[in-house]
C-alpha cells in the first residue's frame, strides 16, 4: 500500500468516525460525577477509531442504516479505550496516543474508575438490543482470558506460534471480530453474512496486532505515539521472538536470550540504542521480522476472502482497504 493509499484510509477513518466523536462527547458529558469528565475526555481523545469504523462499514456492507449502528459502534470504542487503560496499568506504560497515559496523568485510582465507567456505559448501550449483550459478554471474557495469557506467557518457555496466536486472538482480535459482527447484526444481515463479517474482523485483528508488535520493536514513540520496546522490557511473547528462538543458531539464540533477560524493566531506564540494534540485527539474521509480517499478510488475505460472500459495494471495498491498512500502517 503506497503512502497515498495510507492517507486515503486515514481520511476515511476520520470521515466515518465523525458521528462517533459526537456520540462520545455526549456520553462524556452524561456522567453525573463531573470530576470524571476531564480524565475520561483525556483518555478517550485521539486514536484511529478503527473498531467503530469497522462496525459502521460492516453495517453499510449489508445495506444497513448507519444511524442505527452509531451508538453500538461507540460502545465498541468505549470498551476498547477501557481495555487500553487496564493494559497500560498492568504494563506500567507511561505513554499512549502521543501523551502520558491516564494513570500517569491522573493516578491509578482515577484510571481504574474511568475504565470501569467506560465498560459500564458500553454495557448500558449494548443492552438496548438483546442480541448484542450476549455476543459482547462472550467477547469480554475472551479479552480477559487473552490478557491473562499475555501476563502469564514467558518468551523463554511458551515458544509456540499457536500460543502467541491464541493470546492475541483473544486479547486483541476478538473485539475487532465482534465490532464487525455487531455491524452485520444491526444492519440486518442474514445468517450467512454475520459469521463472515465476524471472521473477517478476527483475521484483521490478528494481523493488526502482529503489525503492532513489529512497530513497537522497530519504530519510536514520536511516530507511533506510545511506548516502544515495552514487549522486550516486559519479556512478552511476540511472533518475531517465537520465530527467532525457533530458527536462530544456538550462539545467536543465547545472545538474544541474554539481552532480553537484561533488558531494563523500568521504561525510564531505556536500553542503549546499541542493544536495540543488536536485538534487531539478530532477529533479522533469522528473517524473524519478515516472517511476522508475512504471517500478518496471510491473515489479511484470508480476511479479504471472507468478504466474497457479500455483494460488491463501496463499503466492501473500504473494508478490504481497512484490512490492508492494518498491516501497512506506520503507527
């Protein structure tokens, strides 16, 4: 995807998310405890709104009414932001969306209650349609289980691609799957189309997270707007590490293991550029980063094939572009 195409998708995300932004503003002001307004507005501002746009386009792709789906698309974003709050708290990440994380800015207590408030408000919105409460409840269980797998995984012990994919399928991709599913349900899609949209979102979500992991390794926070190399500092399982440890020569494997074990846990104590460069150099020896991106593209290809059951339309084309963007984006 060329730079011009990336910009077109980002313009589409901005355009399609405008009604969601208006709904978010209304929801923030609806909380009775006014001291919540500032921190919630702070944490929910910014972001690509990828998931609610996925919901909106999925609704459009089955000839549904966009106005009907906006509240539910907004609920999806509330859940996503709440999950980021807890993810940052667990990892003690101090930077997100080009500024300090909410717990860094307002403290842990405020972050926790804001996350709970967003989850609760999303549940209230979704309860308007009995079909949605059930699918989202199951998804939130999966997200929790994925977060648990993420916490308990060890890159030196859980070295399997299956374990990695199981983690991100639950933690990240399940919300994208249900985002597209909700769009199909509210759009009045037939039983044939809803599972196709759900699986499309799931595959896109897996590709999205693999790309996120590689950006966290190769980019910097000025570009992607959040902490980098945190997967190394937290000793987290990533696809490039799984591949590296499975394919490197023993000497390089031991060097990589040693550098990761000694990698600073405190993000304020950054590893030297030399260490980062050496880690990347070793992984490139085994083509591990290329392998991760290749697998991400595999999931994008599969995702696009899921849409073949839908009638051709501008919305279907946009969903395909969104899938490509998931792995080609620069932030």
